[in-house]
C-alpha cells in the first residue's frame, strides 16, 4: 500500500520534472545556435579584413597572402601567417558547424550531444538562461523525455518490488 502510494506520486513527480527539463533542451539548442552564429559572424568579419588585403594585392587569394607572409624575412609577418591560417580554420570549422545545424531537430540534438566537451557547448552551458518556450519542438522533446524518464523510473520500481518480494518472501524449509 505505502510502496504503491510512493510509486504513484514519485512517477508523477518524475514525469513533471522530466517534462520541464525536456522543454529546456530545444531552448538550450537555440541558445547554442545563437552563440555559434555570433562566433561565426566575428570570425567572418576578422577574415574579411585579410580577404580585402588579398583582393587588393593577390587577386583575392588568401593562400597567396599567407605564403607571402610565411616567406617574409620579418618574424612579425611569419607569425601573422599562422594567425591568418588559424582564423581560416576557425571560420571553416564554424561554417561546418552551422551547416550541420540546418537539419531537423533530432539531428541537431544528436549533433549537440556530440559536442558536450566543446568550448562552445561549455560557454553556452555557463551562460544558459532558462525560459519556458512552448513551441512544437519544445513540447515534443519535453513529452518524449518525460515519457522515457517515467518508463525508466517505472522499471526501477518494478525491479525494487521484485527484490523486496524475493528478500521478504517466506522460504520453504526442507525437513
């Protein structure tokens, strides 16, 4: 009786908390995407300045600009070549990340899970602002998350009940 009551209220609590948490997942994804866009725009702006120099002096070839800097006798220009290369790599990486996030929500969430240790994910997590956004994606993800959590919790209770019955059931004694 008591175990049944605890189980019933616990399942309701788990469902409610999981629903609230699940609704936050698309919001977190959106904040991640906004942060990615901001980094992308910043990298694009910085790279555009070097692209303008390449357009002016090297017929638009950033690689020619980098080669010229690398072959310079000045350490300053050689070091700057590395900075330009790193900026190009960052820009290309951010562009690739943006392209991957043009897919449906399920693919975007999977992509986000693959990036749990990335600096951008950590930055988003550290600056996350929880909101209750009730759109189709938030409701769908929230309900799926809540249902899965409730089922797992129900299975947990089922196994606890089996264990309790096994431990406290009268054993037949052989005579």
